[in-house]
């Protein structure tokens, strides 16, 4: 299996697509000015104590206060509390962390009212993004995730990922990390550390230790509450850190700044693989070039088609996600109804495992498969689903089919499920239901080009249109495109055209988008375009 990471950076948003064997399996998009808050560490204040919930609400700067349960305070809470007072008491000299004394563990059956007080300073880390009307969820156990290790200040032991099965390798890694870890810190060895040399482990440990030292200095000098003392890496780098493996064939980026950021990170974690980071310079939109746009259009939405006419219907409710499996117009197999139902269900299990990763669906998922009479078929379906979900990084649990033919799945949820609109609003009628004749669309485009070049003075730009429209404009030796370039470009179109017209699968039939030389969108859409 080969993996490719495609990063589409635009003026207002950044989108990341992970392809496995050319198939889209993970997709994330967010505004450029939005931050990915999971992993951020704050020096915050306790806002409210809720004894009935055995929890507290903490101000970390969001419109909704963050939720911190007593059990999430963490076993080393008392150690953090004393150390935090020592650090904040001296603004000139930083209290050495290796001299901090470990305090008794927090009892599991205690009360938050006896531990926290309103207005108290507390060091917390976000573990779940704000979802719907809820604020972020916090933990008091601070951790720093690296490529091979997870560093946990005031942790008590070195543990190794359960996915490393060899006892000899587990012992080797544990002894290696024990010898180099800082005092007063615990470490988790990640699965990808299997078989690594001391030099690689040491480099990752040094990087995480430096992050923790930077946090300590920011805490010492912090004057405001809440104060962000550690910000998680960008979404692209965070995803790369968790997913990077030897099967990565390429990482394509269409933005200089993000390209430099990704390249520097790969130079740190895998210097011999830095050549896979590539700057995309093609004229066709990067997602169109790698067939991502089409897969997004077909992969999201209420109905998802898969092989031989079968399809899934995915519904979201406040409490859970519900998935219905339908055979559609599929013809009955030669082996009868039971074999046909098994084949449809196995295909549904393959597609559903991809959809859970693609949409980042979390919480409770109920799947209504087609009824099967044979116990061995039901067991085969359960085993197929378990195997498919092994690639999923999120923690999950799968139960066998119930007597009603339902499969229950729980999956870790750290951020809202991705909801991509695949329906397209009419760009020309503005929702009124009446548009100009499509034959006049090219006249409208020519008017826009004339206005840009002769009135605004914008000589260098790209016009993106639907592929069908692009084919019409580009057809023939003496095409509309060449006529426009000669008429409004002020040069010889075959040699040095000042503007270009490119097909984009993202756009609707009569939609268009102008982009200047700085890759900024030029707003040329007017309501009277559809009159």
C-alpha cells in the first residue's frame, strides 16, 4: 500500500487529503485563521465548581468554559500544584523541574470541591475540541507527543505500545528510554519506534524535552490568565506526525510557506525521506489533478454508493450516527439471496470503515446490515469489519451483530464530524429559479474579462470554469480563449498570454472564479448575472 498526502492551501482555508492506493481515506478542512486546539496547554483559572458533576469549569479563553472532571485532573495533580506555585513565585529565576518533589497521588474517589477553588490557577491541556454547544474538554495530565515518544511530566513509568508484540524488543526499548529520559518524567514509546536506534530515540526525546522547557519559561513569565503556554503544531504537521510511515510516496503542497514548514519537519523526523515533499506548481487545481475533488463529491452526503449498485444511507442524530445498508438495484447473485446479502454486507463493511475515517465520525454508530440467516456469515461480517478498522487511529470498539441484525460501534470523538456539502447552489439565479440562457454565459465571462483588464487594470489572472464550459471555450484552432487573449491580453496568445482559462471540477456548470497572480480570489460575481 502506498500513501500520498495532498495539501491544498487557499486564501481562506486549508484542506488536507490522505490517499491510500489513490483512494481518499481521510479529509480535513479548516479556515486559515482557525487553530487546531487539541494538544494546546493553558495556564488557566477555575471559573466554577460543580459538586453534583464532580467537575469544574475552567476559563481557557473560549466563549464556552472548558469542562474538567475530577478523574481528568490526573494522578500527579498534587505534584503539578506544588510545582506550579514554586515556578510562579519567582519571576527572575526558573525553579528547576528536576528538583521538583513528587507529591502523593490524587485519590480516585475524591471530590473536586475538596481539591479546587474558584479563581485558582491550574495547568491544563485540551483533549477534545468544542463540539456543538459544549466547550473544550480538559485534562490535568500534560503530555507532549513526538514521532516516536510521548513525554509526560510527573509521569511515573516508561511504557511501550501494546502493538509491539516482541518481548525482547519491548525490553530493549524500555531500557533504552529509561537511560535517557529526564528526571520526574514518564514516557510512552509509540509503535513506530520498533527497531529504531538510540540516536533516533534520543533526537525525539531532546525535541520533546525542549518543548517542556519552553512551557516552563512561559509559565514563569505569564501575567494574564488564561495564558496559552504551548500551541500544538499546525494541522498538516500534526497529521503528518501521527501518520508518517515508510509507505508515504509523496507529500504535495501548493503553498510556499506550508511547503517549507512540512519540509523542515520531515528533515527532523526522517532526513532520508525529505525528497518526498514536493511543491505542486501545476495550473490545474491540486485536488482536481489528484482526483480528490471527485472523491469528495461522491464520498460525502446522505447517500454513499459503492460496488454493484449498493449504497449506504448515513444519518446523524444528537445521540448517535445511524447507517442503513441497501442492495439498491443490484441483481441477485447466482448463489441465491443469502450469498447476495453477504456480498453486499461485506462491501458495506469496507466502505463504512473508510467513511468513519473520512468523516471522522465519533460516538455511537448503529449499522443496520441486510439480514443474514447463517451464523458463519454473520461472524465473517464481524471479522471483516474488525479487520478494516485496524487501520483506524481512533480508539474504537465493535460488537457482533445483535439478534436484530444491528452492529454497534463506538469510536473516539475528539472533534465534530466533518460535514461537506456536496449539493451546489445555483451561482447564477441566486435562488430565484430563473437564469439567463446558458448560451449567453460566455458573453458574461467576456464582459468580466473586459472589465478586469480595461477598467480595473488586472492583466494577469486565471479564470476557473466548469470542465464542460472550459472545453467549449478552448475548442478549435481559433478558440474563444485565444480570441479573448488576443483582444484583452495585449500580446500574442500562443507565446505569452497574460491570462489563462482552466477547468475546475469543483465548480458548478455556470459557476466561475477569477484568481489573481497572488492566488487571491477576485470577487466578480454579481446578482444581475442571473437576470
